[in-house]
C-alpha cells in the first residue's frame, strides 16, 4: 500500500501544480509556449535511446516462446503461428500480439483449492487491456483533427463512427466510455488482487493515475467545462507551425489537461509504458524458431583450446586397447 499512497500523493501534487499554472498567466505562457517542445523532445530522445539500447543488446541464440509443434519432419504437422519457423510466421504472430494481445488472451488464473492448484480462465484482463489500448489509440487518432488542416476524411469518419450512437450533447464517444472501463479495471486489479498488489511499484500506479488524469480532464473539458474548439485548434496549429500563442477563454481544466499530457510525454520513455516500442524488439516474439533446422553458434564465445577425439585417442590409445575399448586407429 505504500507505493499506492505515494503515487496518489504525487498525483495530487501534480494536479495542484497544474491548477496553479492555470491561475498564473506567466506560468501559463511557459506551459503553452515552451513546455510542449521540451516534452516532445524528451519523449523523442528517450524513446530513440531506449530503442537503440534494446536493439544493440546481443541475442546470439533463438529464444522464442513457443507453445505449438515446431517444424521438423515433413509428415509431422507444424503450427506456423504458435511455433514459427520463418519470417511470415513471425509476422503473423507479431500482428496477433500487437493488435489482439495474443499472449494475454492465453493467460490463465490459478487458485489453491483443497491444497492443490486449480487453473481457470483470465479473459477479463485480456478484454479490459484490449479495451483500454484500442480506446487510447482511437482517442489519439481523433485528436489529430486539431493538428492538421484540412482535416483528413478518415479522421472525420473515425470520429463519426466513434460517436455513432449520438448519446448526449456534445456526443459521448464510445472510446471515452471504454477507456474509463479499462482504466478502472486495471487500477482496481492492482489494488484488490493481493498477488498483483505485492509486485506493483510506484511507477505502475503512477502511470495509471497519470493516464486517468489525462482522460478525466479531457472528458471534463468536453462535457462539463467546454473549451473553445477554435481556440484549441489555433493552439495546436500554433505548435505545429512553431508560432504558439496563449489562447483566450481557456478553462482551468483545459490547462490541467495539457499539464497531464505533457507530464505523460516526459514520463513515457522512462516508464513501463515503453512496452509500446519494446514489443517489437522482444526476442521471445520476433525470432523464428528454427533451431532444429539451423545451428546457432554464439559469436561472442571466447576462443578456447579444443581437445579433439583424434587427439584424445592418440594420447590414450594404448590404455584404451588394454581396457578393451574400440579405437578407430590400430
């Protein structure tokens, strides 16, 4: 509980700081004009650094996680996705992992019943995780309408599809409701489940609270403290064209929303949220399982003196013959 309390305290301090920035015109100017570029530069630099660091790590052996029959003899049926032996199988498995959370779908729950482990389904974690990530992606894509001019047709189509049911005025997007459900489940899971709470760190809680801050302030800005969309569009286009200006008539909640977003950008490359990029570099996922068809030798092995069998027999031939052991040379 210590990590949870510290993360909640840090979140509230950040919220108060964001509120103070919104009330101070000079600090608001810094938030609008300087912080966005600094936050994006830190995000880009940190992201590239982590990717380069992971990409340069040596992986001399094939260590893919497999749970299906590998390619061996022609008459044995293989599983090209669960145990891929070629590039296309790896691409298929990676696509399932990235878009459908394949490994999480296969996750199981375990409980001790009558002093023995009993395994069961754990699909709620997969469903809510998928709900959260896809909703987050849709929300980010919808926000592109503030940063481009003219607005691409597919962005308008995505927004229309997201608000298909036309609930309320302004329309409640399905992705907004879905991300709240996913976030709530992921946070409560870390708090309620003892095993998960035991291994949860400050960074785990703070990442969820930070994203929750972005989502809730965004929803408050849209439905309860509406911001001038033209001013928001002007602000975003000002960032893109490197001529930002502080908009007029922007609510405090909108400033808090921006503050949470910029902190999230800075926090992203230093946290576990970097799994968004790291999944592509995971050797347990992106390698083909071709160990049966190809020998992989560690190129970093230090040179050692090898004592071959021929040398061994030359050295001990007399003793081998005296012991009755067969030899290749008489």
